[in-house]
C-alpha cells in the first residue's frame, strides 16, 4: 500500500488533478474540501503527509487547520497527528502579492514544513511528497 496523503482544497478540480498525479505514483490519497472536513479526516486517516490549501472557507483556513493540529495543549485531540508533515498549497502570492519563505524567521508559516504555489508544478509536488512522506 502507498503512503497516505490527505489532500485539502476547496477547489475540486485542483484536488482531482493533484490526486490523479499522486495516485499515479502509488500514493493513497484522501480528499477533504474544507478546513472542518480536514480536521475530521486527519484524525481518522492519520496520514503520512497533508497537502493543505490556505484559502478555503476563510482566507486563513489552512493556517488555522495547521495551528489546531500542531497545538501543544494537553487537551488537544490531535496529539497522534500533530507531527504529520504539512505542505501548504496556496495562490496567495497571486491574489495578494505576498511571498512566503521557510528561511524567513518572520514568515507566517507556523507549523508548516514546506509550501507550493498555484498553479502547481507537478514535478515539484512529487519531489516534495517523496521528501515528506
């Protein structure tokens, strides 16, 4: 069985395209289309990797999901999955002209392992999926 990836994006066409590429390389892909659905599925699936869109039901929904999963609160129900690698998938650089960098200490990427921008470069996506799963 391939490694499990939870793919979260409210754009179903984007989700389907990414899922098809990942599945063609042997990954087991489960889709979620909102932050709330992602939080439910991450507990049930316990994925090896999460690919998480930022802008869903709110502009910061993906960051909020990551923060909830990474919570250090003793009462957090996400303890078993708090270390799952998270790759953020975003078009924010196109919408707001904002830029993110994992090397920038002031960057707004708490708990994020890596990021991809839309439109997705599938070769880079596969490279990162292999690296983190």
